[in-house]
């Protein structure tokens, strides 16, 4: 009877050891799966953030282009206006500027 009890105890101990071994394997798999999932989520979040950043930069570039077009257009318009002035108006403006500089300074 004692031998049977010892055999039963050993059998239960072996089963317990096997259960512990399986639990360790399961915990390693759970940790591994969680790490993989965390890496995938991290990469996904980073990629999404990069896409948002690219969109912001793209929008800013487009906005800058539009502003530059307006400024360039206005500059070209002003250049055309200056170029279209008749010779007498230009001469008059030059003389006025020279007159003011010379009269103000007196030495020029």
C-alpha cells in the first residue's frame, strides 16, 4: 500500500512538473506574441504619424507656392507698370530724386 501511495505521489509530481513546464512555455509564447504585436502597432503608429507629417508638409508647400505666385504676379505687374512709364516721367522722377539729394546734402 505504501508503495502504491509513493507511486501515485511520483505520478502526481510528474504531472505537476509537466504542467509547470507547459505554463512556462505558454508564458514565453504569450510574451513573444505580445512583443510582436507591440512592435507591429508601434510601426503602424509611426508610419501613420509620418503620413500625417508628409501631408502637413505638402499642404504647407502648396500654400507657400500659392502665396509666392501671388507675390510674383504682383511683382511682375509692378515691373510692367514701371517699364511702361514714358521717358519724360522717368526723367522727371530721376531729376526729382537727384534734386532732393543734392539740395538736402548740398555737397553732392
